[in-house]
């Protein structure tokens, strides 16, 4: 390549400096984890943590059955420990843990100074059993560079709902979310649970006002930062369905009343292999015109949106350019792999600047936030730096303050603004 003329030489020299400023900003700024399946301790034993939970994570269960001939039914008949021992032996001893999910477990063990290639889990179990949960939570969030996590709370979950009704103490490290999958996706199976809580609802969901009253009471009880629902790849809006009717007549008005956004996670093919239980879900690309209708017809509502299929990512970016009330977030589930996160994040930076939320962890086990956020910082540093390096080549070298402001926006204030609280 011809020697760079003066103004081109400067940005090239800046390139290295830019990368380290980006890395430092990513390290220094604590993130808000906008979607997890973690639970505050005051919700009892709902929160999963420790080595046996880490190893029996459904991502690893899916990978187990590719390397172990045991029938899923036999596997699910084992105890938690037996399951963990089998997965450790199969995926970490007999095979190299090179997948994103297995590498994650190695990163967690390493973060606590535990051996990563032991023949068994004895030492790791001893370590986790010795932890005091409250102090452990603080330590884990610090290692992950996360100030608070957003939960997934189901008002119809028979184990969780009584905890809230019994006055579960709030915890500033954990922000509640009202999850509506049972109500919007499985009304026939769950309307009686709402009736049992004292609301006049029926099998046809004819009384949307009562559903709205139910949601309002739960908002007052739980103080959620948003309402959320995962939706199939076949999701349509509007349509002649209980889901569409309740969205329009109960959920969106309640979100408006409490000035909180609705999170839509679109593109799941539920239980494509039910023998794998939680590991049995798949994905499909969705018709995002449903999103177009929601954003256009209900402009007062704000939407946090994540889509599961790679094919839908570009459309989502385009819709976000059309609707300011739409905030794309995360590289969800099967997309949470560095090669795909790179692709999605580059496209979003090119099309949306810094007006999106790059990632969430979706952690189901406490210690997962350590590797999921280390991976994110590691993957995003060169992607973000590249965007600034291109800016430098075009004639403007970014300052450290600008980079820190942008990282804060990406991992904190975009979310804070969307949920209606500014930092
Ligand atoms: O719907 C969701 O919130 C999904 O994230 C989960 O259902 C899924 O099982 C998961 O853990 C993805 O990472
Ligand atoms: Zn999730």
C-alpha cells in the first residue's frame, strides 16, 4: 500500500490508541444486563447458581445429546449431580470444551481460580458450597462488570407468584419484569390461574378490562421496569386471536398507564424436540410486519425488541430507523456466538450509530454473567474500535470522553431512557 499522506498517517497511528481507549471504556463502565432469568435472593430458591446448575444449563444439555448415546428420557431421570457428572465427563473430559457454552464454564472456573481440566467436579462443588450467597452475588456482578440485572418474573408461576404476593423485598441489584408468555401465548391453559387470583376472566378472554386490572395490580406490586413476552416465528399482529386482542386492549394500555415499555422477543419455534425439554426450542424467521403495525398503530408505546433469527436482523435495523419508539436489543440465544454477534453489531453500528442495546446475557445461572459479559467485551472491542477508526480515517479522531459517553449510552442510558428513567 502506498505510504500514507500526512492526514492518513495520523489516523493509522490513532488506530492502536483507539482500540485501547475502547477496551478501557468497556472495562471501566458497569453494564446493565437488560434480560436474564436470574432471581433476587428474596424470591427464595428460584435463583440458580453454582457448578451443578452451570453444567446442566440447557445449552449444554443440547450439546450433550450430540456426544452421548443416552436417551433424553434416561438423562432426565438422573439426579442433578448425576446429570452434571455426565455432562462434565462427556463435554469437558472426553471432548474439548471449544463451544461457546462449554468455554463459558471453563472461564467461570478460571475466574474463581479453580482447575479447569479436572476429571471430576469435587473441588468445584466444595468451592461453591462454601459461598455465602449474598456476598457471592456481589462478587460475581463485580467480576462481570455489571451493576444490575433485569429479571424475568412470571405472575402466574406457582412457585414465584406467592413470593411477590407475600411481599418479597426489593433488591437494587435485581430489576423486575412482568413476563406475559402464559397470558399471551397460552391463555387456554392459564386463564383459570388469573381467575384464581380474583379476576373475572373467562376462557375466551372476553373481559380484557379484568386482564388490564390484573396487570395494573401486578405493576403496583412488582414495580417492573418493562413487560415482556417471547413470541413464535408465526407471530402476527393484528389478527383475530386472544393474543392480539389482549395486546391491544390490556397490555399496551397498561404499559402506557405505568409508562413502561413492552419487550417483544420474536422468532421461537417452541419445543421442536420436546424430548429435550428446555433445550428443545428452535427458531424461525418471523414476519416483522407485525412489529411495523404495533409501532405505527401504538406510537405512544415504547418497544424493546430482540429477534431470534439471523435473517430478521437487517429488517429490525430498518424498522428501528423508521420508528424511534423501537429499541433493538441483544444478540439473543442462538445468536449469542462471537461470529454472529460481530456481524449483527457491525450492521447495527452502520445503520443505527449508538442508538441500540448491543447485548444482554440471558443468564439462567448466576455465574454465567461472568463469561457472557467477558465474551461481549472481547467481541465488541475491535468492532467498536473499527467504527471509530473509520471515523478517524474520514477526518475525525474520537476523544476518550466521546468513547466513554458512547459506551455508557450503549450499555446503560439507551436502556434507562427506554424504561423511562434517565441517569
Ligand atoms: O424466552 C426467553 O427469555 C429465552 O431467553 C429463554 O426461554 C431461553 O430458554 C433461553 O434461556 C435463552 O437463552
Ligand atoms: Zn431469556
